[in-house]
C-alpha cells in the first residue's frame, strides 16, 4: 500500500533534500526510542516511508487489543494532544482511526526531531 503522507507538509520549513533521508531515519529512531521506553520493541529502521503509517497503524491496533495501558503511556510520552486527537478522530471519516493516530504520532515525532535539529544547528530555523 503506497502512502502519500509527507513529513514536510506540517513542518515550519521543508527539510533540505540532501538531509531528508537522515531526517526520516532520525524520526524512526525517535519512534523506536519512545516505544522501547515502555518495552514495546518496534523495528521501523528498515521500513520505507511508504509503509511506516500502515506498520504503525497495525502496531497501535495490536497494542490496543493486548495492552491498552502501554498504548496510553506511549501516547503520553510522545506528547500527543488528547484534545486534538479526539477532535480529529471525531471529524474524520477515516475507516481506520489507528491510521489517523499513526499519522499524528509520526507528525509529532517529526516535529521533535525538527526542533532538535534546529536548536543543535544542524539546520537553520526558517527565516521570518
């Protein structure tokens, strides 16, 4: 399943092409770090950008069935806005709410990595 989801569309600026592969790798590392913190080992390093939303969606669905408390803790650690999440799910006509949640997680993790890169000097902040 091809996923047209782009990390760049919600960041303050586009990640330069020469850094996009490194940036996506850093987002996957952040995902693994946050899930592993609660002993939920996910291996996303070999997953392509086209497949990550689907993979994460299935992982979230499994967690909800097997360990809802771990899922809540992971979402808290990732720092998703509960209000925004509930609002988007209620407004969504998506058949798969786990896919919507997966996209929100990827978006939040990408923002974390983006701001780490800006404040570390790896990329320049957007010009005003």
